[in-house]
């Protein structure tokens, strides 16, 4: 069966990027996350990871994966405010984010571990939207010790915040 071609709006395409990030991250697919940043960077806990290769490396070094290949998290993104330029070639978005985690093997019940905001910018290249920058701003910090690699720089930065 032949799949029909379809067109979605810029708004929906950008919302899909925001959602794909969380789907890839919660699945432990760091290459998938990194692929979203072919033209972009992530700024988190004072660390800048620029480009796909560096972002994948950053995630592998800073986050814990469990036997099921995932970080046992649910990243929830809500209340997105999206602004698209008049020429339809750049955009910004600000979203609330909550990270929930559970690790029953180590007696860690389901709970929110990080709450904050994503400030994103996007660029349209070759008729497709891409992340230009994702800046993670943490508002509330719970027990993140089952999520962040304790030996990694991001954990050290969180402790000093």
C-alpha cells in the first residue's frame, strides 16, 4: 500500500520536534536525540554540547541507563508558547518540563526529579525545521541521583546550583 504524502504546518512540525526529543530520550535512544540537533546545541547545567556527535557523547556520559536500555524516565513537556518569524524560517518556544523517574530495583518509587523550562530556538533549513538551541533551566530539583551519572560533570554542576 502506497503512503500518501502530507504537509503539516510549521507549528505542528516544531511541536513534533519537541515531542520527538522526549520520546527518544525516554527510550534511551541518544543517537535519535542527537540527530535532532544536526544544526544545533544543547545547554544544560552550564555545559554546552554542540552538534550531533557531541550531544550523543554528552548524553552517554551524563545519564544512567538501566538494564532495559532506558533511563526509566518520563519527560513531560507542557504549556509551550511558540513564536514563528514572519518569514517562516526561524522560531522560538518556551515550555515547562517535568522529569519523572522510577527505579524499583533500588527502592526508588515514581516521583518528579526535575522540573524546569526548555527555552528553544529553531531554524528552517531545506524546507524542514531543526533545533538550533535547547536551553534547560531547572526550577525545582528532587532526587536526581538515579538519573544523572554521579561521576559526570552535570551531577557536579547540579550539586553546586
